[in-house]
């Protein structure tokens, strides 16, 4: 066993205690923890921008926020910049988007950094990744019409993604400027078709409006191992997320399921390495 801590300045003993504390939290409590962290950090960022641009130019402030969080690609969209700013977090965004998919009976689950933060080591994330299973293309006009109320959405980008010309399309929440990346599940993607049947619902007792679907711990580990391999095994953030989920979930994981898909996806050795460095 070659246990690897999440950070170089953390001892193995201290880290294991930290994960033991997190393990006592329910899925909903862990989600609230992640949300609180996201809210605090985004509040600080917005306050810093406000102090540097104190003249009430909300459009310029919002543009600066987008540039800091997402680069300049989305910082010139008038529809977003002209909306009054509302301080929100990625979990609120996931719930808003999820409600629309539910209305249209489009199966979905949240994945990416938000899922691994809830199911593993708590960290911040800027965007929200959502996988959808949308086989009926006739829903495209209705989806765009509903989304346009609260989101910037490109009809061309949606059609390209749903017709396999690109891998995803973007949504930008007009008031908060938060972005969601939507990934349609392909007909030949048997793994993600399996993952969507295993999705789980997060129901926050004090905030029922924040309920949304999230992938399982096994599926986020496998997804991130795929991304890690595809990107040349150089992303330390992806690897840290993988180890964080494995360390938090521990023996609760379905190892048989993960073994089956690691073989099918040809990532057996990567999974074994992750087990070794996470102490499993």
C-alpha cells in the first residue's frame, strides 16, 4: 500500500481523521457543507470586485466576475451582462437546471467537480457538469424556449451537441453568471447509460427547492478515471478528486461494479493505482 495524502502539508493521520469526520455526514449534510463553502468564496470574490469597482457599474462588475471565473469567452454576452446580479452557487444552479429537465422528463445527473466534492473531498468548483439522456430531438424547441427565461442558451450549440457534432452545450444563468455544461449521453455510451439508471436524488430537508440528481460515487470515480486517462494522466486535480471519493466512501463502494466497468473501459490499472494510493 502506498497511501498518498491529498496535500503535501497534511499528515496521513490528520487526513484520515478529516475523512472520518466527513464520513459521519449524510449525503444531504455533505451537500450543505459544499454549498456553504461555495457561497463564502463567491461572496468574497464579489466583495473584492465591488471594492475595486465602487462606482455602481454593475455591468462592469459582472463582466469582471465572468472573466475571473471563466476567462473572456463569455464576458461579452449582452444578455448576461444586462441582467441584475444575484449571488448564487453551483448547487442552486444544479437544482434550477434539474427542475427544467424533470419538467421535460429528461433523465439527468450532476457529475464533474461538484459531484466529486459532495461524494469525496470538499473543494470549490466553478462550473456544473450535467449528463442528460435526451433521445427525443423533438424536445429541442421546448427545451430552448423554457431555458431562455433564466438562461443564455444557443440553439445551434444545443442542436450540434444532440446530433453528435460536439460533445456538449453551455447554459449561463443570466442573473448569477454561473455556467452549466450539458453532456448528452450517446447511444453507444453503455457506461453512462448505466450510470444514469443508478443516479441518486439529493433532498435537502430545509430547502426542498434545491433537490437534484447526482451520480453515484462509483460512477464519478470511473468517469474521472476516463477523463484522467484521456487527458494523458497529467491532471493532478482529477486524480485528487478520484482519491478523495475513494477515501471518503471506503468499504461502502460497490467494488464488483467498479471492477466490471474498469475492465470494459480499459482502466483497470488506473483503478488499482487509485485503490493503492487511497488505502483501499
